[in-house]
C-alpha cells in the first residue's frame, strides 16, 4: 500500500444505513478526509455533512459532486448503481467507486446473473427462468421439493420464496407472474434447486483487471434467535465466517473476474459473492454489486489498510498495487431494531447511547434538536472485536444492554458459534 494517510480527500458517500456509516467511520480514521453523505443518518452527521439528496436522484448527486469538487464518491446501495449513477459520474469525469449499469445487472437481474454463471462455468444451483405462469407450472415438473422461487429483479430481500410442495410453488408463481406482487421485478421468475450448506459472504474489490477477496463475513437474516421468524435486511453479522477455509472461493472469484473482463463490463467496485458451502463444494447463491449490509459493519473494523487508498486504486484501475491488511480479531456486529421490525413499527423515540466499548454505527436514526431519534426499523449496528467470538459477544451484548430507546429489540445469538 502506498502511504496516502497524509492526503486528504473530499468524499461523497451515497446511502443512509449502517453500511454507509461504517464506510465513513473507516474513512474518517484519516481526520483530514472531508465527508459528505447523501442522504446520511443521525450518525453520519457527526462525522461529516448530510446532504438532502436521495439515492435515486442521479442527476442531483452528480451536480453536487461537480459543484463541490468531490474527489471520490462511494455508492452504498444497489439502486443508484442499477439506475446508472456510475455511468453518469464517468460521463462527467467524476471519480466513483461502484460498477456501471451493465455490471450492476449481476445484482439487478437474477436471470442475467444465472446466465453469466452458466457461461463462465461458475457453480450455482440448477434453474429455469420463466415469464408466464403456464411455463412456470410446466417447469416445476422438472424440479424436486423444496424448490426456490425468485423474482428476477430487485425486491429488497423479499423476492425469494422457499416452497416445500407443489401448492406453495404454484401460489408463489401466481403471486409473481399473475398478481404482479413484485411489479416489474417479478415479471421474470427463477425456479431454482434448493441447496443446503453454510452461507458465507465473500466480498471482493475489483477494478476489472485484478480481484482481491476481502476477509469473509456471514450475516443473520432471520428476525429471531436460532434463525426463526421472518426474513429481514439483516439482524447482525460476524467476521470471519467460521465455516470458511482460506482460498475456498478463490476459483469462483477468478472465474467471475474472467467473466467481467470477457463481457467488457466497466466494473470498478465491490463484487459481493454470496456463497453456500454445499457438500459438492462452494456454489454461488447471488451476486451483489456493492458492499453487503450488515457484513460491512463487522468487516471494516478488521481492515488495517487505508480504505481511501483502496477506493482510489480501484477507481483508477491500479488495484494490483494494493495489498490488504486485516487484523486477526473476531468481529460480532448486532443490529438493534425497533420493536415489530421487519413488520410494522413506530419511530420517533429518543436514543440514549452511553459510552460503549463497541463501535456504534447508526442506520435508522435522525437528529432533531440535537437529540438522536429512531427513524427506521434497523436503528443501530454495534460492533465489537475480540480475540475470539465469545469475547466479542460479551462486549457487544454489554453495550446492547446499555443503549436505550423505546421498543429496543435485538437477537441474542449473533456470533454464537458452535461445532467449528
Ligand atoms: P438471494 O437473494 O438469492 O441471495 O436469496 C436470499 C436468501 O435465500 C439466501 O441468502 C438463502 O438463505 C436463500 N436462498 C436463495 N437461494 C437458495 C437456494 N437455491 N437454496 C437454498 N436457499 C436459498
Ligand atoms: N447482507 C446481504 C446483502 O447485503 O445483500
């Protein structure tokens, strides 16, 4: 790594969640960096300036970056990527971290991603893609149960239904293809083989020429302890994944890079490889075109290298110069939610955050009259490091208890690692 710690940069971070606060927190380890968040949250306003522009207002984002002479923009969520924010910034000669619209389709369309995996011999579940109910029913005959039915497009984590019998599968197909529950996102549907195994998030930096896998992480998607309850945007994460052994995903990462190159995608950002470790070896469940949330909150506190330099090297296509350094600590990150999440919940409650040993990243918070107020389902993401998961758990849960707001809810089993 070339030593750039002494350099300051004006950086815009697009997004408003725990992931964006964590990215900002890491970048602010160089106190000279000037940070802007669009739109940000109650935590990001303490380390930078929140700008009132939404993540899908592409022209306004580019106008802001141009006017403020922003030197680097980091895209948090997928929506602006699939709307072409990177292409717009590139057209204006503005530096940005995140793939162009073509590469972002690896996340934006599951059918597109599956075709890509097939073409480049990347192991994934067997599947069929259909666009009408009758075809779907015919295709079901070729699948065993449980079967997985997925909406092709972005569905905020809600477009995947695991069906244990034909009637459930029929209902899911009807919902997506006839009742249009997912709108345009469900106009193509993937019918997929059900895989079993531990899930591992392998995020990689890539500039389209070089790919560098980060340390691994795993997220906890279900609302309740022991992986029960509804699917959520994530209730916590740990890093490293205790189920992953070094190098397991390297071949998949290299084949992915090969595919990006051969397709000619301008891909400069993070490619998130959602792996499942099956008895037949690692397979891909999904690609994301960005940092994972909440994995980033567990991962970045383990990164020793200068993130601004990695982002710059990626955007400037000189990632081969970078070597990433990680500490060998274990990270446990717990999401603190509003009661009722992922269903209905109330917001507007004042949050009391006393001094903590954990790092507190804000997600669904805002600031009113200098007070921090809940404004979303996932309110905070708090991360502790330890020499083992038990130590990290002890610290993070002591702090989770100390933080106060009306309706505070969290899982108690994040980082409880058994049988490894
Ligand atoms: P996806 O958005 O495709 O990653 O799916 C979300 C979640 O659904 C994954 O993290 C898995 O827990 C589950 N899932 C998706 N596809 C499959 C599959 N083929 N077999 C088993 N579980 C799956
Ligand atoms: N944690 C999964 C995701 O970021 O999509």
